[in-house]
């Protein structure tokens, strides 16, 4: 769909930026990270199941049932301890219903399995399926399965499923200090190994990058961020990017970005001559929105990156792009973080929305993390909005890269209205500028839609952030809810008292 708005004045793409991009196509993306993480988890689970199936088969002397059992059933039985487990079992047969039902009841009863619910339905392929919700110990379940296999010759499938529960299964950080454990790198894009990296072959750059990454890796919660003694080459790279991007601010960036950038400049946090220290940026952000930058050593997994936002922490790379490629960086670097993201985290509403998205990512499934990362990537990194009938950048990836900023706002790529449901499954171009960009009404509108979208994702619990202890409370029961209400009621009564006071003053 073509946009119904006027494109910005067409600007020629900068030849330097074009050459840099073509020589060093982009490799890194949060979407790619999320997808790799999902595939990694699938692979690990598969390997575990193969191993567990073999172990159970050996223990049960090769009983036929363990060759037929589904993967989830294998994992459920393998993980079960001595206590009772609740499960659903689907059994399939080509025999008649009365015969099958009789054999099932006899088998389950003989093994002492308790049946809470049982029903039949036509089989998916042929014959019939019987579903039973049961409760039994691991030993009783295995015994019932063995009885049924022996008793009923026409049995074609026996699948066991875990009963849905409110248990939280995926680990996620509960306190801001747990972010020390959130530094998983799924893929690496290193100048040491990848000839497409702009720093490939430059030993001095490689050593500098390693030094800064090692320093970031050592950072732990409670440490004071160390000031970095940036080299003159690094300051010059910063200045070149800062000044060149400055030419496009008025014409190509959204008003929220411009307003916040202006404050950062007026307060002397961002200047063209020197790279700011992360500690100074944090002092500014803490005062404005409570956000803070935390040094990270490279490319984090999408899950860890999003989880950090829940604590108003932004994981920040500390190395700079290569000085020979200042206008196109194939990966996030300090310039991208400072010029692209920091002005947005200075905005109270955007800070709140970013944290909400982080909170909604905690404990989410791999599939949902991948969707969330894709939407986040297309909007927070490469999103556009409409202002005065023109396209303006809201994404940090555009706000920190001259060449792509011009490209994104021009007539060359396709532009579509932002809809998180559509964006969540959009393929991302890894090796070149995007052929498609999503356009929101504004950055606030985009993040509000993203937040609403994230809230529709299924999760068996809710979370609340406690800003006093910087920790996450999980709401799983009415007791948890009551506690949360009682804490909030103090805040609400203070607001109510303030409102009453205002009424008195207004009516006086
Ligand atoms: Fe970024």
C-alpha cells in the first residue's frame, strides 16, 4: 500500500554512506537474534527428548508404549517426581467405541489412575479418539499405559499432555540485579571472524573493541560505570556522525526526538566535540525518566534485551563503529545508542511504554518473544511517523544512520500503515536497506499500539514492577492481587487528597 502523504524532499543518498553500506551490509538484527534463540531452544529440547526417550525405554525394557508416546508425554513422565501429576491423555483406536472404552476404563482402574473427565470423538485420520483428564503418580501412569497396550490390540496412539497450570516455567529476572544473568549472546558479528565487518583486519580497532567489550562484560549490578578514555579517532568519528546527522534533524526526524535532543544539547549532555560518558548520560536520564544505560558486551538475545526494559534499563554497547565507516554501522554501537535511543528514553511517556513492553515480555513464549522483537525492531529501530504530511523517523536505527534515514523517508521503499498484528510477521531484510517501512501516526501512537498488542499475548500470570525495590511481583492469585491493591491504595489516597485539595482551592 502506498502512503497517502507527501514524501520529504528527495535527497540524493550520500555516496559515502552508500559505499559503506554496500561494502558492509547489515548483519545484526533483534529479529534475527530472537529467531536464532527460538531455533536454539527447539534444538536443545529435541536433543533432550531423544535422550530422555532412550533412558525411559531402557528403564522400561523397551515396552512398545514408549516408542509410541509423544515428546510432551516423554518429558512429563521423565520430569515427574514421586507425587501425583495431573495430565490429559488422548488414546486412538480403530476398534469400536464400546470395546475401546471398556479396555481404557479397565486399564486405568487397574493402575489406580483417577479419571476426572472422559469423552470420545471421531479420530483425526480414522477410527476414534478418547480424551481423558487424569490424576496419577508416574508409576501408575506407566502401568496404565502398559496395561492398555497389552489389552487393546487396536491401539494406534497414546499421547500424554501436561495439564495447563498457572506455574511460571520460563526464568526471568525478578530483581534489577538479576540482569547480571541477562547477557546471553546468541549470534556474534565480530571483526575478527567476519570479513564483511568494517573493522575486519584492523588489529588496533579489534583490540580496542575487545578491551571495551571485556570491561562491559565485567560490569555487575551495584558497580559504578567506569569512565572511558576515548581516543581522538573515536571523538572524531562521533563528531563526523553527529554533525552530518544534524543536517537532517529538522527535515527528517519526528518532533518528540527533536524536542528531547534539544534538552540533551542544552544541558550539555550531548555535544559534537566529545563523546559523553555513560555515567553523565545516566545522571540526566535518571532525573528525567528513571531510565539508565547499562554497559553490555555485544549483541544480546531478544529476551534479555526486552527483559532489561522492564527495569528501565537499556543495555548499551560501548564500542564505536569503525572510523572508515562512520555513516553506516552494520550493528549497534555507542553512537547508535546515544543519538538514536537516548533522546527517546528521555521522554516520560516513551519511557513508561518501553518499560511496559519489557514487563509484558517477561516469561513470554519463544514465539511471542519473536513477534514482540519483530514489532519492536520495525518501530523502535526503523519506524516512521507522519508529521505535517511528511515522513519522519522515529526509529533509532534511522536516527543514527545518515544513509538509511534518507532512504527510509524517500519514495524508494514501500510504506505501510503500522499495524502490530501485520508487522509481527513481516520478514526483515538483513543485508540491505529495508524495502518496506511501517508508518505510525506518531511515536506515542506506535508504542501505545505495541503495548496493546503485547497485552493480548497469552501468559498465565501478570506482573507489577515495584520501583522502591526495583523488583517484579508476580500476580498469580487473588492473595497476590490483594497485596498489590493494598500497596496501590496508599498512592491512590494521596492522589485523592490532592484532588480534594484542588477542588477546595478552585471553589474558594
Ligand atoms: Fe537499537
